[in-house]
C-alpha cells in the first residue's frame, strides 16, 4: 500500500491536488524533490501558490506544523527559493540566447 500525500501534516485537499497535478504523486516523490523544488514545480504549473505552501511542504517533510517551523529555517527556505529561481531564470535566458 502506498502512502498518500493527504496523510502528511499541513497538506490539505487543494495543496495535494496542486502537487499531484505537478507530478508529485507520493510522499516519496515529495521527499525526493524537497520542499523548494516541489514548490517551484507547483508554481511552474501556473497555480497561485504562496510561500505558505513552501512552508507547509517543508513541515510535511519534517512532520511539524508549518507555523512551528523555526524562523531561521523559513529564512533558509526563502533563500534557497530565491537562488533556485535565479538559477532557473539564468537557464531560460541562456536558452533564449542560444536560439537567436
């Protein structure tokens, strides 16, 4: 029997639907991607996810309520998100430049 995302702390019906639509089907998928990449995957599908989803995913992975995540951990997640976003933007720019 496979675990369901819905069983993880912090993940409600909408966030589970978004994750599954983005290809994150199981808790194992979520663990493999990590919070930042899972969040970016959801955002890339066009869902209007907020930073609360990022914190909720991290809390789900750690089995703690997202509000209980320590402030330094939230700050670190936001820094990782910013770095990943910059990296993705750079890749897109490079692709555009090489196709001109």
